[in-house]
C-alpha cells in the first residue's frame, strides 16, 4: 500500500515505530500531488522543497532519540486564507494574488511546534465566500470521487486534498458550513470547533463573529489529533476562550450506550433528498441498536437561520473587506485619476462577483434606515437560535442531522443562481450562529455513488462528545469511512 493511503493516525504510529520515515511519507504525498493535481486542482501552491527539508529535520530529531508529538513528520496542507510566513496567502483572490505574510497564523505556529510538515496551500472560494469552490480567481477544484462535480466550499481544496490522498490532514475555515459541507461532499471527516476554541489570529477575516478554523482527516483520530494540536487560548485573539482543553480521544463501539441523540425534525424537511434522509437515519438506527436513545426534538427557528446568517455574515464581510482599498497592501489598479478613482477601480478589478455581491448586501443592511429592519432583527434571531439549542441540550447529549440537503452537484450547475447556492448551507449555518461545535462524518453513498455526510452537534466546548460518537460510528462500520478516492 502506498503511504499516502494511510490515515494520519496510522502514519503517526508508523513514524513512531520507525516503520517509515517522514521523508518517505512526504515524498509519497508529493508524488500523489504530481499524479492527480491536474485532475483535482486542490492546491494553489505546493511547497515541495521546503516540505522535504522539514521532513528530513524531523527524521533527524527522531533518530537522535527525541520524543516527538503525534503529528511530527505528518504531511499537512493549509487553506489559503491562513497566513503562512514567507509563503503566499492569496485567499484565492486577485486582490491578494502576490501577498506574502511576514508572520504565521497561530494555528501554523502550533502545527510547526508539533512538527507537522506543510506541503502546500489549498484552493478555496474567494475570501471564503461560496459553497462550491467555483469562485476562486485561480481555478475550480473538482470532487475526487467524480471530477464532474464540485467538492463543496469554501474549503473545497482542503477537503479534496485529503480525499484524493494529497495530504493526510488539512486545515480549513468554517463560517457557515465551509468545513462540514466539503467534508460531506468529498467523503471525509471535518470538524467545525466551538467558536473561540481555536485562535483566529492570522486567519483572513470573512465574518469575524462566525469564522472558525478546523481540521479535515480520513479518520476520527486524525481530526481529534489535529484539533488537540491547534486548540487553546491565544492572547493575540481577543475572542479566544481562556480555558483548559483535554487531550482528545476517540470513542469505541459501545461508548454511546445510554446517550440521548436528538433528531431535530426541521432538519429533515428542508429540501433534504431521499438518499440523504435514508443514509442519515440508518446511521441513527445504528447508534440506537448499540445502546443510544433517539429522541425527536424541535428547533423552530431553523427555517429562518439562513436569512439571518447571510445578513450577519455579509454585514461583517462589508466591514472586514473595506481594508482592501489599493493603499495599504494587495492589488492596486495601475491607472487612476484621484483617490476615489483608486478605490473604485481597485475594488472593482480586484474582487470577484460573489465577493462584490456580499459586500453590497452587507453595506445595504448596515445602512441608515435598514439597520433596524435587517441587521438588528438578524441579531435578535441569533439569540433565539442560541436559546433553542441550549434548551434542547438540556435533554440531549448530541444532535444528529444531515450535513447537506443533497450530495455534491455538478460543476457550473448553480453558478448563475446564487440563491440556490446559498440554500446549500441550510443545515450548517445554525451551528455558526450559535457558536457550537459540529462534525461531519461520512455515512454511506447515494445512488449516484457520491458520499453522504451526517452532522453531529454538541454543546459548546464539548468536542469530546463529537469524537466519542464519531469514533463509535467508525468502529461500528465494517469498512473504512474515508478511503482515498480512486483516480
């Protein structure tokens, strides 16, 4: 078996037992990238030379007898809105096409401390705005299970790279489902952590009150191991939660006995396809057969969450993206007559259509006369959604829902219909609005052969419940949840 077929957790054990070297694992991944990248298009930059140098350094430290963390020597890839010192961070936008950060994001500092080996930066929807990875300025990433289909967005490159064997784990960011939806579409595991549990310092902001960095992997252990490495308080992030975090572990087959799993009825009536409904409910029945208790619950504000999400996120995007004006850094139009002309031309030429659309929407809902009618009401609904989750968790340990309403759709199918594209996020946005942790886990394939994902939701800072339940499901299935896509 090629090394790239291993999970990150199994590779970590092989490295610790000196059954292979980090250089060999890194070369295996780089060879895989060379073989499939023209088909998949997951990367905007591959840092092969530096990755091999870093891998050799880790091998030398291990050979000297140094005890290293679990991720040491494991090849990883990073979404291109996470700052990496001396390596371009473009947000897949013309606006930042040549931006090279002078510092690392906190999550990168923590991965470096753990000894992870970065093999490259990953394609995404421009400034993380999209659900299909089609709004990138550079390329369209394809789904490794069928390249005629999208990988989901905005972290499409992060999910596709892991699914295709081009990285063992990756980091993405999730504002309204941008980790979980691609994980579902690409048949991998993706975690959206509790808001504030992972530092956002060095993450290029889309919507600051909703954004959260999280990991992708091909096993629950991969994701738990990576989350353990990147979580924790950061004084550079004012929204970072100052609390202790355990070393997260993975559940086994019997660990859900007696646990109550809520099934929110609203999530199964929001245009969810029959294929997705059946696969998710079969997963629920598997939990029930092994001792869990299923309970139907109601979250009545769910149908309104999508509207609230796009109002809040667009308002914050309008504010955050004001910094890209052609003066401080990033793209500047080559010809302009005065300062106003510089602003207008730079932003018109530097941003893509989807980013402009959200800036306009956000500016509108924050404008005089409309703030109370839209933004204020959306924030009131946010409080209501948070309260409903809190009340539901008083009688449930976890909630189980579909991750997406359907499997991946074809490339180009929804590009001309933004409202249809936005509707893809209906099952995921509530989690960001409430600041909760959630994980997407593959639960089979639909009739078209594409993966289906189920979403497990836990109370704030209860990621261990997610790893316990996901690990239990993984142990109960008779085959690997996330095999590398055959290309």
